[in-house]
């Protein structure tokens, strides 16, 4: 029975009690919280086998790509329930490789350091530079020894002296560095729940991200420092499902096995779907049980399976089914399961972006992660936000506070140009997820009971006489599919002998006219017109050329070529060639042929392609670089390119996008990056462009209009989902805030709803 002893451990029993309380208060009882008995017993057997590897029958193998680190996932054809998932294998811990930015100081002498700090604070004024240099270059263990030596030498408390001598944010940072990690977390939580109000974000960040051992140390440190029970204080200061999930996390009882049961993965994904999307109301207990207890390796696979069966990531379902602090906590748990480095990179970015800086958050993360995974956070930060953490701290802080933070950061990644394992693992995972087929949905559907004559009459009436009824025009045009609009054009001419496009052009103006007239063209005609505008006249709009040519499929490209020839009596290729040059011209001409392979991946060829890209990325021959990238990125199928890019990461520890940005520049770089992002996640590519068209001062209405028109019947619904996932605000909300009048009204209809 020793392999099942966790069920009767204090932590295990407390988790069961919490889940019983949740079940008793909800629609489902405790039985609803527990997966099918067979699956659970099966998982327990696997756990026992993992603890006693000698019990495994012959045939068990361990295998993993060499760059993935030391983690092994058991795999055998004799166990159908054991499955190897290479993408999540990549996310496993990296053994004993140190990923912190602060290390033990060589030649350390606690007494000498204590004396140096005493002298820095002695007399009138303090030598802040000496204090920050010394403390930020010592590990936490060494700082604790310095505190002890200081008390032995001078009979004084070093932390108390530092508090007295220093002020403001700099004092908070230095004092935080002097505390052992568990006591630092305990102090943060005590501050979060003391006084009026609760800092829920602090509670969420700490409890969602710490390991079992870190949680146990935190509980003990809280008891030692404040002579209070942390769980009792949390329960007294929070409520509802938020409280219950916090209590589960406080047990530090998350499963920690590497062995994963495929059956249990499928069952948990199904249980989460049935507890949320498929249920009237939400069974929060099921979410708490699975997300609060299952191992990280197991949950990563559950999230993969959930995406397959639900057609959406688990985060989107949590946003739709849960609310308030409970929703934020569960999202934080999911993010930390996926990648703690990515979670903390996002927290740091939000702490510094916009007006003002959330210094408490910045200090807490820079201190707590400096000896754990700061190198990985830095690289994920640079990859995700295209800016180094070092430079953002430099721009957003000042004085000794800035100097100390930069020391903890450990370096400028924009200068170093290196790619760390955690970011490579995140990139590998993203390519694996991008291969999961998700149904693409537009927001504009064919109108039921469609009557082209009736619509033609409504439009004529809206434009007849004095004034124009823009509302009626918007109602008809934005709520019909493109095929139905083409029928309305014919009916209008047949009824009135007039050109509807000409009438609309004379009656409407500004942004609304461009939007409505764009909707009346066929997709190929509209793209052809946008390309023509991009190349005619003085200057070339390369961003439009890249957006359209890099994202359209073969069929769409061929239709654009035909529409372009018909409208302008010349070939698209000739105009592209005449208006661009060099490698950028060659990329556009290649894409304009519409000859991309449409077959499945070829594993052997993918490895060879990746080797070509990897070899050339370290080659000084610039011409060879662009030529080889062009020959692969512009001709291979999307499924094949996904495999190529995964192989590239294995070979180089770089994502291909990073290699492109590092080695190329200008329009060539932008074109290749657009292709890569389109292959990875086309809705996310357009969500990013929409966001950039509206953020900051002013609105890029050309880009906003172009994307809303061109994607409205293809994947605008998916773009909406990616938009809120990426930017924590809905596309609907941003359009509403950033536009006005009838133009806004028409865009919101195309958007299709608030998320």
C-alpha cells in the first residue's frame, strides 16, 4: 500500500475535504470530482511502477531528442496507455542546468562582506553603489551568511540597518534580496492580505507558480515569521471558488510523476469539456480537481487533447466559463503549467508597459526568479515582445534602483543575440500546437431567406432623394455574404439600369465608403485592387504586398492574378517585378506563381530542409542565405514547413523566426517573418496586425479595413479569439474605442460580437 499512501497524507486528505465542500455546494457531489475509477487506478499503478523501475517488463525504452535535456518519458508498445508526446517532452525540466542570472560569488567571505556593508553605511550618508554591487552579486545563500556574520561582528541586524539607511523602491529591492526565498514569499503574501483589501494578483502569482517543495517551505516560513497559519489567513481573506483553489494549491500536493496515462489524459480533457463548454452552468469542482492536483507533464498533454476535442485552447474556455479572481487564478495555473518563463515574462512586461510601473510586481519577480530561471525569462521576453528585458528596465526605471535591477537581469539579450533552452522549448511547443487542426470560421454568413431584388430596392431607397440612409446600407451590405452581394449588384442593374458601385461611391464618403465598396468586390478583386494601390504612384507599400502575398493559398493567388489582369490589363508579376528589387522581388514573384506544394509533410525531406536553413544561418554568404530560405519557405506546404521549423529548433536551439530576424533586414526579413507566422498561426498573425493598426495615437484605417473585409468570411471569428488571448482585450472593444460613427457601426457588425 506504500504506493497509495499519498491518499491518506495530510495534504491529500485536505484536498479531498476541499473538493467535497465544493461538490456539496454545487450541482455535482464528490463523485463528480473524481475521474472514472479504472483510469484512476491505472494511473496509480503507473505511479507505483515509476517508483520501482525494476518492475517494468523487458522492452521499455527511453528516448528523447538530445537537446531536450535529461528528462525521459517511458515508452513501450506493450503498454498502450503509455504514450510519448515529443512536444511536451521538450518542456520538461532541464535536469541540473542552472538557469538563474545570479550565482555564488567566487572567493566568498561572509565576514569581509559584512564589514564592507558596515563601512558602506557608517557615518554620514550611505555608499549605495557599494551596497548594490555587493548584494546583487551574491547568491541568496551567501546573503544569509552575510546577515549572520554581520550580527556576530556588530551585534546588529543587517536588514534593519539597510531599512534605516535606504529609502523607497531601492530599499524594498535590497531588503527583499536579503530574505531567504520562502520568507520573501511569506512577506509578500502577508502584505497582500494585511489591511483593507487584498492583493489577489500577488496571491495568484505566488501560489500558481511555486513547486510543491516551495509551497511547503512557504507555509513553514509564514508560521515561523508571523506565528500564524497561512491557510487560515487565506481562508479568512478570500471567498468562493477562488478560496477553494488557493487552499488546494497551498497543500503542495500536486502529482509529480513523469509517467503519463494516455487514457487518463483523454478522460481529464473530456471531463473539463463536459464541466464547462458542454454543461449548463459550470462544474467548478472538476476544474479545481484536475488543474489543482494533476502533474505538470500530465496537464500539458490534457491541454493538447482539449484543443483537439474542443477546437479551442483551454484558456479560452476558462475565460468563457469562469469569472473574476477565480478565472484569473485558473488562467495563471494553466500558463505556469505551459511555461513558467513565459508566464513571468508576461507579468514583467505588463508591470512596465504603459504609464507608470508596478514596482512591487517588478521587484518580486526579479528577486524570486533571479536564481531559478531568469535567463529563460529574458529570452522568452525578447522573443515574445521583440525587446530585451534589460532595455525595458533601463527605459522604465532610474537611479540605484535601475542599476540593481539590471544586475539581477544579468545581461542585455539584444546585445548577446543568444537563444536559451526555455524559449526554444516554448517555440517547439507552439509549432506542435500549430499542427492541430482547428475549424476556421468567419463572422459573416449567408443571410437566410435572402432576396436579391428586395435588397436592391432597400439600397436604392437608401440613396434616393435628399440625404443618404447609411444605416440601411450598412445593414444590407455587412449582413450578406460576398456571393449574395454579387447577386445584389446584378439585381440592382437589372431593376434600375444603374451601377450600384457607382451609386454607393457618389453617396458615401471617407472610411465608410472604402469599407462598403470593398465589401462589394469579390475577394480576388479586392486583393488585386489593394496590390495595385500598393505599387502604383510614388513609393511602394511593401507591408500590403507582404500581408497579401504571404498569407493567400494557391487558389486565392491564382484568382488574384486573373482579377488583376482583367482590371489592369497587365500581369501582377510584371508590376511586382517593376516596383521591387533584389531578393524581395524574387520572394514576391515566387509567391505570385501560386505553386506552393499542398502535400503532407515529408519527415526525411524536412530534416534535410532544416539542415540547409541551419547551415546557411551560420554562413557569411548573404546571397546563399536568402536564396535557400526562399527556395524552402516559398515552395513547401504548410504541414511540411511546420515539421521543418521543428527540426530547425532541434538542430540550432533557435526558432526560425529568431534566425531570420538576426541575419536579415528590411523587406526580405519582414516577408519571411510573415510567411513563418502565417504557417504557425494565421489568425494570430492577423490579430497582431489588427492590434497594431489601432494601438497608440491614431488608427491605421487602411489596414483595419483591409483585414476586416478580407477575413470576414474566412477566419475572423478565430482572429477574435487570438486577439483576446494575445492582448487581454476584445477586438470588438478595441474597435468600439478606436473608431466612430457609421464606420464603427459597420466594423462592429463585421466583427460579429463581443468576446
